[in-house]
DNA sequence: AGTGCCGGGTC
DNA sequence: GACCCGGCACT
C-alpha cells in the first residue's frame, strides 16, 4: 500500500521502493487483487527493513477501493486528499509486490481511515457503504515511529483527524501496547479485510464464532465466492474483464453483517459452518465434500510447521513458542493471529499428511488428471518479485482445475506490523478443491526485523508448491488471474523466489488410471477376433502368421487372420449349412475362434 | 486364388 | 438382429 505520499516522503527518510528497502528504509507495499464479478481481493504486505538504525517507518496509508474505482479506473480520485501518483508511477514503485492495481487503489479519505479500536468505522466510507466490487483493502497498521528524524513532522502526531486527513496514515506507536489497542487494531484490520469483500454472500447468521483472522478469511472467501458466482461458465476464474459484470450486484453491506462479524470474533469453529453456508455456487458434490473439510491451523513461523486443529491452540503455540509469552496467559494482543494460517484439509486425505501435498505420484494415483498444464495454458507472467516483494509478498491466486476438479482457491491477506520487531505477519488461507483436489496455499515472506531480530515470517512451503500465481496486469489493473491451471509438478523447482509469493500445491483427485500412459500405447479396441487369439493358441502346421507387435500399417484396425480352421475349411463349401452363422455371413468365425 | 472378415446394406 | 455381400488383407 504505497501511496504517493509515501513515495514523496522518501526524502524524509521513508521511501517506498525496493531500493529504499535495501537501503534500510521502509517499504510499504501492497497488492490489489481484483476479481471478476465485482469482487476484489487484495492483500498487502508491509515490510520494513532496517539496515541501520531503528525503524524509520511511521505508518502507511490505508487504502481501500470502492466501487467507483474499480469500475472506472481512469476516474480521478474523488476522495481527494492524497492521490496516488500516476498509476504507472505507482505501479513501478510497487510492481515488486505482485499485483499493484493501479486503479484499484485509492487512498482513503480521513473520514474512512480506520481508527484504532474502532473497526466498525469501516462500515461506511464517507457515509457510503461499500458495495459491489470490492475491493481491496489493505490494512496496515504501522506503529508510529518514535524517531522523528525518519518521519516527517506531519506524521508525528497522533491519528488526529487532521493528520489522517493529511496522509491517511495511521501513526503507529513505537512501543506497542501488548493489549488494548493491539486487539483493536487486529480487529480493525480484520474488519477492513472483511469489508473489502462483497457482501453479497455475507451471511449475517454466520456470526456465531470465529477468530478474527478466520472471519477475515471468511470474508475473503466469500468475496471469492461472489466472484465465482458471477462466472457464467464452468471454468470460473477471476478475470479483470469481469469486474463490471452487472449481473452480480452486491447489496450494500448491512449492519447485520458487521455485527455478525464482530460477534464472530470469539469462536474458532465457525469456519466450517461458514464455508458450508457460503459458496452457493458450488455444485452439490463440492458441498458434500465440504463436510469432510476440516480447518487446521498451521504455524507460519519459520521452520515451524506445527499444525493444530484449533486456533486457540495455534495461538497458544505461537505465543509460547515463538513470541516467548506466557502460554497460560489469556492475554493476547492478537498478534499471534497472524502468525498462523488456516488450512483446510480434507479429512479423507488428511491421513496422508501434509508431506503428501506433493503433486500426483504416478505410483499412487497415476498421472494427474487431464488438467491442462500450466505450460499448456497461456497465462500471465508469474509475479516477479523483487527482493522487497519477497520480503512481504502476499498474493492471492485462484487456480482452476478442470471441470469437476475445479476448485477454488486460495487466499489470504492480512498484514500486520509488529512494532517491536517490525514483523510482518499475514494470514493465509487455503481452500481445498473439490473432488479430491487438494490445495494448499501459503503466503511466505521474509521480514526484515528491526533490531536484528531473527524473526522472519517465512511460511514453510509445503511440498509440491506451485509457482506464484499468475498475475494479470492487463490494462494496468492489478489482477491476479490465476485462471490457468497450475501445473504443480513443474513448479517447485522453477520457483526462484523461494520465500516469496504464494505457493499452491495440489494433489490430484483420486482418479484411477489403469496404467501409465506409456503402457497403454497398445490399447485399442479389442475386437472379437483378437479375443479369439489367446496366447496359448498353437497354430497347427503353420507359423505364426500374425505378430501383434508388428501390425501392418495398412491393415489398421483389421484384425490379424486367425490361425484356427474355419467353418469353410472344416465343412467345406458343400456343407455350408454347417457353418457357423458368422462364417455364412462372411463374418468372423464364431465357432472356431482363434 | 483361396480364405478370413470388415464394413455396409437390406430386410 | 439376421442376413447378405462387396471388398480388402492375407496366405
């Protein structure tokens, strides 16, 4: 979420660019992902790198997209305030981040700036509800830096309306309150993320429970589902061209949605329910499979692949194992929420373990289904991540498989900045494909820790990870268009950005193949005649006239002549009435079969 | 040329 | 489906 302002502030010590990052300054980056059907997803990443001295970030812009921005990228920002630089410029400054939607980003006017502890403030934007097409929201809450030298004076103040108006920045205190604001910030971020989704499929009744990240994830998923629902073909995809699909207007976000969302921040088991409730576009089969889905929580801490079944458990794990906090303490600033990701696994295949996320194994499942391979399908260039983007990448990709194996996707999005260590955390989420297609998605990204903190949030990549999702930036929009099926098997090695981008892996559905492709080269329709040629048949007084291995090219499908005597020879023309019917009809003899 | 039988037509 | 037959490949 870089903004022009930030860019312009480079002179003040905050410059958003990969170079700046390398120079030890701050880089704020973000992604905007827009999907067809008016759903835009995004994620953003904030990376603060510090080469020398303390953190120099004081905040960054919170932007959100609104309907207008999506529909008419060319329109000037009506919100006033800080406009981005030209899309091109901005893009160049951000292209390292995967998808920088030029028209998808807009700075939020002061009135819509999320204020700490007031997540509900995002309910409306300048009195305008978020509708349709949305949107990306990037909530990056950067603690205000205590170092004035690196921060323009205008950014030093607290998030007063004036300041907010001036820059839409969210000042971030250097010393973070372990609780209180932190939770609120997390909540706010979550709300923003959730609000960024189309409310079309938001289910107010689903507010039973769910942790903050879960709710956010759900929101994303819902947005995705909305996108999907807008698709008219089986091959659903998120296409920038679908952004203006009028057939899927999204109703205004209702208060109930917000309420339910807020209320849902307590539980942790609502995901499944939510998932079963949403995705109305899926056919019954996927619905059924939903029942076998289980949400697991995987620790994203580097070199930590711990997977727990409950969010509380993973949070506890993160708190105790990684954050060095008292595990027994219920006090949580919510930070740990971002250090794990939800993964949906199918209980049917859960036993296979995550290590089996590798692509199909010919020895077990035979060749992958006839999915079009990535190499076979035109697709946009993979996200080219600069070192900066590798630090805080976040991507969203949608992967399409073929027909029944279509599934959906992946997603994620939250970015959270830990003031103490400038950790960038993110919430990753994976949805599992239907019909046995298993997906895993994870966000990875290094974090340049401040103060030499070794912390680095690089989500472990499961085996068989796919390359970063395709990114479509046509027309200047930042669109992740992972419509092309991903050929997982070919990707792990070709993913140069080991720590960047999302990786997707899948396991092919339990498609049964009779044998490897190479073994079926001789498969052909077996005619009766061939059936009459058992290998045990021993020709009498004749050499083997026909060699299966050397079929005559001219004969084509004509079966070799049988070795057995036929009715003609046995009975002769005189006793034609004794012939078998086939022989009489000049068909393959049915009596003396080979 | 003889044989086997495929493919097609007719009833 | 039964029956017939032209035609081809093969021996």
